C-alpha cells in the first residue's frame, strides 16, 4: 500500500474515473461522466484518486459532496445522477460520500479501506466544519459494507428498491 497515494482528482482524470466506474458497477447504476465532472467542479476538494505513485495510474476514486443538512431518508436526495450543486453548501456540515470505486485488479488488497480512510481524512482537512458523514451502500455489497463498518459507519436506515440490479430487480440501499 505504500506504493499508492491519495491525490486530488483533476478534470484530466475524468477518463480514468469513468473507466473505474464502468469496471466497478453494473450498467444500471453507472453514473454519467457529466455527474462526475459536476462533482469535481462543485466541490473540488471532495474528489480524490487512489494513484499508483510509480506509474501515476488511477487505481480508485472517492468523491463526496458537502451538504448544509442531513436529508434524513429522502431517496431523492441520494438519487443516482443528481445535480451535486443543488445541495452543495460551502459551509455545510455534512459530508456525503457519493461514490467510491477501486479497480477490480486491486480488490481484496486493503486498498479500498485505505482509500476510504485516507481519502475522507484529506477531504475533511480541506473542508473544516464538517461534523457528520453520510453514504449509501447496496445491501449486497458485502466488501464495501465491511470497509465502512470497520471505519465506524453504522446503518441508520434504508432506501428500498433504490439500486437497479443486472437481473432487473431492485436492491435496497443502506443509509
């Protein structure tokens, strides 16, 4: 893991981010490049890459949004493809981890936990005043859930039928 660094994502990294997005998520939940660009532009400090320090290649990304308030379990606020500027607050106290992905080539290596931990630390250091965090996770993503639970996250609710599954069913998002 010493070979990897957490670095701020730049617009030039969007192609690598989208390749990670497509490799990591089922087609029904892959977000559009315009959404990721908007996240970069709206809250630049909230978008980080896990980068191979030797090659410069992106091995993962984490992007977050800064919100003024916790929306509770309002599914519309968490909807995939939402406009990050709509809820953005430069002085917001809530950090919403909107998306995170690690290249399939590195899964199971501990890099997801590293990205989640150090990525959030970097974002919070650049965005003082945040006192709570939110994220959603598919009920089926056991590996991601373990990363979040080990980092101290706890389930507080759910959004039924939130994620489209490849078989046409809808899966619950845990908040």
